[in-house]
C-alpha cells in the first residue's frame, strides 16, 4: 500500500517535471517571438539556433517525461482509466505528441534550413516567413492543448478534493 503511494507520487513528479520543461520551452518561444526589434538575417539565424536547441533539450525531453509519468501512472494498481477524465488526459497527451513529433519538429527543421540559406544569401526569403508562420500556429495549438491538459488535471483534482465522483 505504502509502496503504491510512493510510486504514484514519483509518477506525478516525473509528469510534473516534464510538463514544466514542455511549458517552459513554449514560453521561451513566445518571449522570443515578442521581440520588438526588426529582425535581420543574422538575428533570425541566431534565433533558429536557439529554437532547435530548445526543441532538443526541453520540448522533446519534457514530452517524453510527460508520457513516461503517464504510462507509469496507468500501470499502477489504481487504474485511473476507470475515471472518465483520464480518457481526456490521454487524448490530449496523444495529440501533443503527434503535433510535436510529426508537425512541429519537421517544420522547425525545414525553417532552420531556410534560415541557413538566408544567411548565405543575406536576404529574408518568403519560404522562411511561411514556414515560421506555420511553426508559430502549430506551437500555439500545442500551447492551447497544454493549457487544456492543465485545466483538466486541476479540475479533476478539485472535484476529487471536494468528494465529487469524477467518473
């Protein structure tokens, strides 16, 4: 019994650390995009180097920790799938993984290649602007899904504390 409780807390810790990394990367992208200065080809290239590092060191590991914590939690004795809200959590996590792995990462990689070409030619290309716009939209979708996930988890916890059946 006590071991199961410790394992559950470890699962929540892993999930929380992943969520912090994931949201932290999104917030850093948002702050970077709010820069008021007119971008130069050089500053765009430097920004892209930062973006690719953030994806590899925060976004992907954060998402991996979210998935790992979730899998560990689901493998426990409590079987949280019995609660209806957990299905919503699983769907949101799956959508985050799909959007990040199959849309954002390839788009960011393509935008980085264009940024390198721009640096060589010293001109901002239309392909860069279109790719960056797509990347920003996909990132906004991830942000909204992550906030939705957070709200579902907070709401379910509040219902649990209030003694309301969460099935």
